[in-house]
C-alpha cells in the first residue's frame, strides 16, 4: 500500500498509477443486501432464476454497488495521511461499461489525478478503473474527488 502524506509529492505524481487492489468476489448475498439497503430489487439483480434466462445469463451487481466498493478497494491501494480533515467531495464522472456478473471478481486500478489548490483547501482527484476478471471492459470507471482541509 502506498502512503500519501506529502502535498508536494502528490502534485508530482499526477497521472501515475498508484497500484491495484486485491480481487473481491461479488456474491449474491452482497447484491441482495445492497438491494435491501437501496430499495432497488430489479429482477436482473435479485431474481436468480429469471436472470439466468436474461441478457447476461445470471444476476448482475447494481452499478451503484460497484461504485460503492471504490473506497474499500482504494483503501488496499493507498492511504491518505495528510494533516487536517479529509472530505469525500464527490465524483466527477462515472460510467459502467460492462456488467459485473454475480460470482465474478473485481479489483480497482487507481491513478493519481489532479491536485488543485482552492481557497478552502487542496482538491485531489483519483481515477478508479474497476476491472472485472476475464473481461476486456471495466465494470466501472470513476473519478473521485477528495478535499483536504487545513
């Protein structure tokens, strides 16, 4: 895991890959719990029998479930240990290019994005590519934004 604790260093590694997380299997129990938490019980996610005859040959993870795993996967790649508070400021761009089938494994490849000084603090972006084992297209690509307060 890479420790990010120096603002000057962060500016110098813009565009560099920080690393890749471990693989995480997406199981039906996780998908069902996410469906319960969000109220999204669309059959493509939770009805194993019906989804088997559907367009993907089985149930798939919610796109937002995949996105919600970005912090967990990123924590295996880097630790942001700068002084002051760190705020999850948002997401600039999210796409779900390929479905994540239940039973598949995903991991995150993280690239350091931009470092910008703002009146309120320093804004960092991180580019996450959620790879699906055995697939050419990622399950999710997202650029997350963190605001470092003094």
